[in-house]
């Protein structure tokens, strides 16, 4: 993986979140992927389980936007950074994200860890 590959993956991630298209979500992850929503929780394991979890907890269309870019790339490992912005109840909530990513040989994500903080 190089910087452009990771940037494209992050763009596809944002698009999958925007559309909630099961095929788009599925295309992001390897069959044996692990997704950690929080560092202290057990991961969601397997592409099918990740798609199911993602679709079960949808954000309302038009209430969020995202912008992510590669920060570091080292072979199959990468760090993506950016913001997730939610427009809810007349206000704005901005979260700063760091994604710890590990990819397989085909460019599918094998391990996804989302670490985030809400901007005060």
C-alpha cells in the first residue's frame, strides 16, 4: 500500500458511510477483518459481521460529513486522520479521528481501529 492507495481507501470508506451501500462496505474489508469501535472493546470479527453492524447503526442521511487523509503509511500498515462532523439538533459536533489500519495483499482492510475525540 502506498499513500494514494490509502487515500483512495479512505475516500471509499467515507462514500460507504454516506450511502450505507452493503456492497461498498463489504468491499472495504477482508473476509477475516477485525473492526475495533473502541480500543477497550472486543472487535467485530469478519466482513459479514462488520457489514451487519454498520447497517444496524445508521446515522441519518445528510446529518454528517467526513474528511480523512493518510498521515503515515508503512507497507501494509497506515494511519488515517481527519474529522467526522455531525449536524444534530441545530448544533455541530466535530470528532477528530485517527484510524489505525492494516491491509491484506489485495488492499482490503484486515484491522480497523477508530480512535477519536470530540472537539470541545
